[in-house]
C-alpha cells in the first residue's frame, strides 16, 4: 500500500511538473499578474482576534527558534529556505517534522513543493505566495491556505505564512522563512474565510 501511495504521488508530481513548466513558458510569453492574497488575521470562534506571533526577521532569530526547540514540540512549524529558485530547504524544526511527517534529513536540500504538494494543492495560490514573497520591496510577509500532503500521503489544510529574513547589518534578504499551521478539519470554511 505504501508503494502504491508513492507511485501515485510521483505520477501526480510528474503531471504537476509538466503543468507548471507549461504555465511557466506561457507566463514568460505574457505578463500575468499574480493572485493577490489578503493580509488578514484569524478570527477566533468567540470573535476575538488571536494574537499573532511575528515571523522572524533575521536568520539569527529564525535559528534561535529552530535550534532552541529542535527536540521539544511547539505549535509553530517552521522551515528556512534559500532565496533562489527552487527555494531549497536549509533547515526545519521539530514541529515541522511532526506536522509534515518528513525527517529533517529528508527535508534539508529538498523543496516544499516536492515534499508537500499533491493532487488537490492549488498551484496558483502557491505560485502567488512565492511571487509576492520574491517581490520583497513590496511585501515582507505573505500568507495563504493551501491543501498539502504529509509523507504518508494524508492531506491537510495548511495555513502558510512566509516572510523574508534580512541581514541585520545590510538589510539585504538572505533567506525566506515559512511558518506552517494545520487547520482543524472540524471547522467550516466560514471560520477561515478571512485568511
């Protein structure tokens, strides 16, 4: 059953790769504006606004959070990536490993796309998230809700926040950071409508 799951995943991966390449070629021929994703906060069930923990703004801040919590589970799953496509993963924390099911060794050097995307992942939303992040002069942070897949091929709804990590002295972007949060399946889409 596990081998069938892998074969299904890789077949879907190859199909998505062909679609993405075709879209990329089409996009390079004509200027297509990326989808805009509203910057909003979650509303709690009792309608009071949850406090958001800010994203790290430097690589040192991100590593303090990752290394400080590598063996202890915390609710904030985090990955650090390169700033150049294909945005290879530099490091992940224990919460990311627990959420996504991949080991740290499997994640480092891979991409979020190859690990987490599956048949129901909305590639336009994911591409828009990346497009906004790459435009670091306009946006320091972006977010979206996407369907992702764990290593065991189980899908989950994922609230993804991505941001730029800047050098503390020069202010130049050195890496990107992603914070991942699994959305509860027992809540309807209306609960997450403002995300």
